[in-house]
């Protein structure tokens, strides 16, 4: 247990008693992490004027970090910072634990321990939720506490609560998102400035948009975590992360971006979850995609994120905004904290009950109720259009041979263009009509065996235009 400490709130004295004053409830927040998001969260909580009045019922009671000697952008009273994170999650005085550490461990264990001790949890950690959401939500259900995660997907963009609440009466067909700002910045730069992938990545690293090890972003893993979470909410079932097909953007070349533009497309890393009818298995995938220039996601540039949700009867709705950054992400974190405070107030929780925290009847639109896993279709069952670029011997009859191989597997072609010559080789770009992915790959296996084929440098999926 932590000793006597001075918390800080956005309004009056830094020392607030743990009591209910009239209709005011003082809710004590234990923050795990004071990096980009933690600092933004503290700044927002300390500056409540002109924001929702419930903010004034919150106290930053304790903040856990790795280093006490590091200089911080926020000033906290003595005794609020600690390196003992285990003590925070078991402290009876803490009501809500906010996990903004990042990484899998100790974040996962601390979240589970907080739940065990009856704390409500707010987290921004998509990696932990995508991998360990099942055990976390099972534990939360049995402890009667809330675990909210608005900040975990697309930072400041409200999409988790809308999926749980405002959109929940819709039968969702498709969630299509640009959910990773780093890759969107790289692809935008390659498109607008003609940069190579390596130069655009180096620029993103210099600007702080990409990590020194960029694999989680450029290999699509971060987007896979996020679409697993969104799909779970949109389609009402748990998703096994290993079932999410994932392909990153390392293979996208300047040549593909230029050809895509000539054909009327832009290349985006899309995260897609789709199911036409509730009885079908779900398709959940991340891959670079040719997006028609007129599609609303085509104009989402730079580090911005957007999520297009299509459902019945609503039709289409698009969420757009900053997917990262201290202030934007703190907005999501603090809105989750406020949702919990509002639920506690609605339950007429007293100060004594607050310390025991268990909610008698959790708000059904805040909790995560599904226990079953969604059936996921294997990628070879996907029906999509394809863009493929071939390098071939520059001689007559090659296009005809390609057509025969495609025809042998029922692949119908929308366009075939010989785009130029590279040295001795001809370059041919093909766009197909809708085809089953497995059939398309069977035709490619036959094509690879042709003498005339040198290589197939690019294969990309094409988003359908019908809107
Ligand atoms: N940054 C964004 O824009 C953004 C957007 C959406 C979601 N998120 C998510 O938010 C979470 C936090 O991201 P961030 O960018 O704020 O990270 P960050 O800047 O690296 O901050 C991490 C904080 O956690 C503390 N910490 C980490 N491991 C610790 C440990 N083992 N023990 C004690 N303290 C530890 C660090 O302490 P020290 O300060 O002492 O080193 C630091 O204060 C991540 O899950 C991330 O995916 C971030």
C-alpha cells in the first residue's frame, strides 16, 4: 500500500479527501506511465476549465514511472510520482488505473492485477488488448469492473465508443480503416514527392512519426492489432490475432504508386474487416491496397487516420482525425475516465463502495460482453480485384500467354497494359475483375512457369468501386 500522498486535481487544493461531497464524487486516478500520452492526460486533467464539469471530480492520486530523475513536462506535487507500479494497482485508495506504459509486460500483468483488486481500467495499449483481451475482459467481468480502451485505436478519434453505442443497432458489413499514421505518412510522401520507401521512412523517423525499429508500423502489425479490436466490437465476437492476415508496405515501390495513379488509384495501407451476412465467416486483413481516387479514404493523407464503417440501416459513416499525439490521445483516455465516473455516479456509488469498486449492474453499453470467437475466413477465400506487375521477355505473344493462364483458373481481366521496357524486359500491368484469391494464386503459379516471365515484382489488392 502507498503511504500518505498528495494528489492533484484540476480545480482546488491539491489535497482532496476521498469522499463524496454532496453529489460530487472524488475519484482517485492511478496513472501508469508519464510519457507522451501520460503527460497529455495529466495536462488535460489539470486544466478542467471550460471542459466537462465531471473532470472536477477527478484527482491524480499517484503516477508510476520508470525513472524518478527524468525531467517532466508537468509538475506534480511531491510524493505523487513513484516507481512502485505494483503498489499503485493494489492501493485501496485508487479507483481507476490508467495504463499508458506501452509494451506487453508489465502492462498486461498490471492491468490484470488492477482488475483483481477491483479497479476500473483505462488503457491505450492496443498490443495488450489485441493479444490478451480475452483474459482481461473475462477477469473484468468476474470482478465487475470496466476496462475501456478508446485511445488504443486511432488515438484521438472516437470510434470504440461509437461502435459500442451509437452504431450498435446496425448490422455492420464492413470496417475499412487507415489506422496507422506512420505508414500513411510514408505512402503519402512517396506519392506526392516521388520518394523511395527508404527515403520516406527516414523522413518519418526524423520527424518522430516512426520508431528506430519501424517494423510494427511498416509490416502492418500495429494495424493488425487495431483491426482485430475494431472487428471484435463491430461484429460482436473475439478475434484471434493470428487469424488476421497481415502484409505491410515494404514491397510498395514508386513504380506501383505511379501506375496506380495513372489507373485512377492511390495506394493505402488498409485494415479491413468484412462480412456480407451474419452467417458468413469474417474476413479480417491488413494489406496495401489500390483505393479508387474518388473513395473517401483516398484523400486521407499524412499522419491522419480514418475509419469508414458501413452498416444497415445507417449506410456509411466515416471517422477522421489525428490517430496519435499527446493531446489527441489524452482526449480519448480522459473521455474513458469520464465515462466510468458517469457510470459510478449513475449507480449512486458512495465513497465506501467506490473503494470496493465492484459495480452491481455494469452499464451494458460500456462493457465488453462477447465471449465467443468469430469464425475467420482464410485469405485464399477472399474475393477481390488484383493489380499485378510483371517483367517479361520483350517478345510477341506474351500477353496472350498471360491471358491463357488467367483464363485457365477463371480469372477475368479488367485491363492489361504494357507500360514500358526496362532494359531487355517488358513491363506489363494487369488489373483483374473480382476473383477468388486462391484461384488468382493458382494462375500465378502457372504464369511463373512460363519461359517468358522474368519476375512478378508487385501484387496488390484493389478496393472495389461500387459505392
Ligand atoms: N504516443 C501516442 O501518440 C499514442 C497514441 C495512441 C496510443 N498510444 C499508446 O499509449 C501507450 C503509451 O504510449 P506513449 O507514447 O505515451 O509511450 P512513452 O512516451 O514511451 O511513455 C511510456 C511511459 O511509461 C513508463 N514506463 C514504461 N515501462 C515502464 C516500466 N516497466 N515501469 C515503469 N514505468 C514504465 C515510462 O517511464 P519513464 O518516463 O520513467 O521512462 C514512460 O513514462 C502505448 O500503449 C501506445 O501504444 C500512444
